[in-house]
C-alpha cells in the first residue's frame, strides 16, 4: 500500500508513519482546504507532491505554480474568497514570494491561509541558511513552529484556526529536520467545510493604494495585538515542568527535541517552556517563566538566529527582570549550521559545570581522521544524465578559450565539478541570465558569456531576465537545459510538459516558441545526447552577434529509466572493445561518466551503472565503444 | 537480548549509496517497530542525493526518544549496506555497538577512474574495531542474487539484523511490514530476501 493510499484510507484515531511534510499535507486536508499550490524546493517539496496526489481523492484544487510568488497569489486569492488555502515553499522561495507576502499582511484574508516555509539550516540543499521567522516579524504575520510530524499535522490545523481568527495568513515554519523526520502520527477527523466562494468588493482593503495602505498598516499592528493574546492562551505554547536543576529552558521547533533528549542523557530535570508559536511571543507566559525560575540560568535553544532569545531579553528588560539569559549571543550555541542533541547536551553540561557524556572534540578528531583517509562520495551527475554531453560540447566548442559561465539552480549546478568546471557565479533562481546581462556588457570585447539554466528555472525566473537582454541589446548565449522535469526536487512537472491534474490536462508551453516570440533569432533546439550537433550549435552561437538560445533537450535519465521499467524494457548498456581502446582516457577524463571505470590502463563500462545513453561511443576518438549485443545482456 | 516492549532507547543507523534502498530499509524497520507498538522516529535528509551519493538514515526506537538525530556515542546498531559508507558514519558508535556490514563494495567515481584507493575490507574492519568488537559481515549481494536481483540487498540486510536477534521486533512483523510497504507483485521476492538474510545471520551467530 503506498503512502498516499494509507493517508486516504486510514481512519481517524489510527496511527501511520508520516514524514513531517506528509503530515502537513494531511493537516491541510483535515482542515478542509479548497486550494493549494507550491513551487517545489527541498526541504518543502513533499508537501506539494503529497497534496498533488491527494487532490485526486479530496475536493480541492491543487496546482504546481510557475514560481513561489504566483503560488502564494493563487492561495491568497482563494483565502480572500473565503476558501481555506495552503501554499508551501522552501525558505528562499519566500524571498521570491516576499512582494506578495508583505502586502498580503496588509489586506489579510477571510478564510484561513497557511504559508509553509521549510527552512534549511546547514544548507543541505540550498544556497543559504536564512531564518524565515524574520519574515513573520517583518510582515507582521504570526509564526508557528512544529517540532515533529504529529505537531506538523496538528499545528497546520491550528494555524488555519489562528489565521481565520485574525484574518491574516499564518507562516508555518519548519526546518529540514522537521520536514524530513518521520514518526507515527495519529490522524484526525477531516473537517467538511461548506464552502461557498465569496468575494466582497472592498477597495479600501484589497487595493492598497497609498491612502489605503496607510490605514491598513494600522490594521496589521492591531491584529498583532490580538495575535499576542492568542499566543498567551494557545496550548502549543506549553510548559514542561520537570524537577529542578539550575537551568530553565525556552525552546522552539526541532530544538525542543534536542533539549528533551539532552535531559534524558544527562539525567537532569529542567523546566522547559516549549514554544509552538514564536511570533508574536506569549509575553506574559515568558514573564511568569522568568519570574518562576528567577534563581536559574535561562537557556534559549532555537534553530538558526537568536530571534526568541533577543525578544526574551527585551521582555526581561521591559519587565525589569534581572534574568541571566544564555544562548547564541554569548556563543554558547552556534548561529550557523544546525543544532543537534550533542551541541545542546554540551551547552547544558557547560552551564551546569558537569562533565559532558562525550568528548566532542576528541570524537571530531577521530571522525576527521577516518574521513581524511577514505575517498569521498560527492554527488555526481548520473550515468546517462542529459547535462553531461552539453557541458562536454561547450568545452569542445570553446577549445580552450576563456569564458564566463553563469549558472543556476538545478542538478546542472554540478557542472562546477571537474572536469567541466562550468559554473562561475550563482545567486538564486534565474540569476544565470540576470547576471549575463551585465557580464556580457562589461566583458564584451574580452570573452563570451554563457548562461546555463534548467527548463523549470527558466520559466520560474529566467523569462524577465532574458527579455531584458533582448530589449537592451546584450550579447550572450543562454543554454536551456531542458530535461522536461524539475529533477533535483523529485521530478515535479514543468510548464513545458503536459500532465493530468485532478480535473484537466495542463497545456505544454514550448520554450522555443516563447524565446522566438521575444525576437531572438538564433534559437537552436538540440538533442542533449547528440554531441556533434551540440558542438556545432555552440560554435555557431559563439560567432553570432546577439543573444543565442540553445535548448539542449533530453529527458532526465531517471525519468527515462522509470518509464522503461514500467514498460518492461531493459537497458542495453555500452561496452569498450578491448582491442580498440588505446587507453587515451578521453572518456574518463573529459566525459567523466560514473559508469566508465579505469582498469589495467584501459577504460571499462560498468554494465550495471550504464544507462545506455551512448554519449561515450560518440566521443571516443578510436571508436572503441559500442552498444552491447542484446543477447550479451544477462546482467 | 530478550524481546521486551519496555524498550527505552535503541538507535539504528542505515548507511550506503543512493539508489541501493537505504531509506527503504530504514522505513521498513520503522513500520515493523510500529506493528510492535513501539515508538519510533526516523531522521533522513533528502535532496541533492542523486544516484551514487552517500546516504544515511537514522531510526530511533523507544519510549523516550524525541529528536531525529542519534546522539554521538548512542548508536547501537550500524547497518552498512556499503563498506566504505559504514566507515564514514562509524563515529557515533559506542563500545558495545553492533556493526553489520554488507561486503559488496560500490567504488566511488574517484576510485573507479584510478585516482583514489578503496580501503580493503580488513582495513575497514580494523578501523571499526577501534569502536566495537561486535562486527558482523554478510555478502548481501550473493544472497540477493538468489532472489533474482541485487535490488533486494537492503531487505537481505534487514533480515540479517533481525537474525542477530537484538531487536525487540518479531520476525513476523517484518514480514507484515514488507506486505504493507511494497506493492503485491514484490512481496514474494522481498520476503524471500528477508528470510535468506535472517537465516544467514542466525547461522553466523550460532
């Protein structure tokens, strides 16, 4: 039974193991959402993916949006029209959606709206470690932080209720460890909402021209006062009273678990104020906690920035409580990367002046020693990845000529690794083309500028940057790495493919048509697995005076392999003809496919790893690689 | 160790290479634990894990476990679906931890192209012995081949840990978990893999 079937068929009151993100999706279903949207991004992706599948079973509209701001606007329009809605994104996605987010706080919503931001401490799969709780404070929107999958589900429901009470959206902030933690979750009843879409025209509220905006800003602040009262009473801000040690702890989100794990390990009891709602804070509860624990050191444990910590200090100051508040400002806990039980155990031991159960430094030394002696296993482009031949062709066409390579967000960012080393600069989604506008101007007489962007990223943020380039007469080469999927986040659909939604088929938008419509004349669509045509396209583009767009089109190999499995087809791998291989290492050093091995001074192809793309056979200078005969394929 | 439901804390880590079923193995164990009415927490990291990357997944079982991260020195069972990765994640072991290694190696690309050296199994074992003497080896690839495909290596490993008889989970609950976790057409193959792994390890320890 697949997970989706389990989520649908398990009766309320029963437990199933859910990923934090799946639990958020189930929470949204239990809250009776009518609309949901997302743009995929790790660690948020599974929320949208689960909702997409669940939309076949429940009565709500789901769509993958072109980017996060459109996703947020889709959800906002629904919530303004009295339909509960949820939008999910990774932390940096909220930067994209921030323009809508900030003003949505002014106009507010009618039905509940939950905006999920999945933050990524340690930047496991991100370009930064920003703490999006700042956005709640920034916009004046309440922030709720679950600490495990059960809470992820329950707090999502609570977030809808809070949102409806205040008529403001609520920011549900998870971190990678909450989103990607699985545990048994007891399912709840699904609310059947009698929803009639209702939009009552009210320009003073919904059209924030300056005169209206000035009034609406006051509304935000009034709502925050109401939110404070909710924060005082809400059960998710709870006290865990545990016999006395010299420390009392205020913690939020995943960090609550590390505090509880540390208490057990150190066999010390501590009073803990566990915060599920971290903006606005329950000031009275905090004042009482500080007063009740006035003889103790107060330790604040939270993921990333000292947001609760700074506010607790402010509250203590305003209430003239002489508490000793410890945490990140005094460097007891780090402000970078993620917390873990060991860091928290260590900090508590330090305050209590007891011997920590582990010698972190000694273990780190052993770990470093072991790791330094063994080969690394970094992420690599898969055997048969369509991006590989594109990068190979770029190198060949440039033939040693210097160039600036602007890259973007996707699997193809791995082009920065040897031997290709294609990818000199990256900021965010779409920055490859955005920055190419300027690099190509600054270095126009010196070197070519080549931008690399995936199909999903192109639609997300590449379009305006490319229009800018055309309009301002820049000269650069854009490669749209069209693998027809959002591969890195788990193969979500893109705007250029057709797929089935609950009640309709999506329409495919052809990238070549879009690009041509901007007036770009040199547009080439090339098969990502045909090396010679790729090289020719790049040679031509390097000579072209103006913007060239090369659409390198080849399906993600993981999608191809899945489709082949479903059809019962077998991969027919390639092989090296031993008597023809001269040991020149072109395939090993320049193509660098993980299926190509080096043994006894000759190349070999691992038949298990080879996906049969055939690129190596095209680039071998001695024609020493061929497809295996089908009857050989007994592997 | 006898089976008990008052298990306080048991931490198991699965490590290996992306695409070899590390996460599946961990989730199967968790499902079996839930069938045993045990509290369980799984911690994993997704994304940027294309096929071939280093992957780990942590399972924590017991009444009093909270977070998804196993503290250092609290890892009770390390299940290495690939030897090199077993070594990479060994730093959380304690003196009485069990280590189960699949001897089937998957060389990283740098080794495949002759730029780096893959340590011998002996070297790997010697390093692991710095932490614990309780090291068990199994050739899960050989056993998986008997089920028709290498893809069941991870299930063979699950069978092997069950065969060690240190988990508070009945073997039947693993079989039940396999049935709820996989589509029906894969039941027979996976149950066979589990049983072969179980028998192999049972013989190994007696």
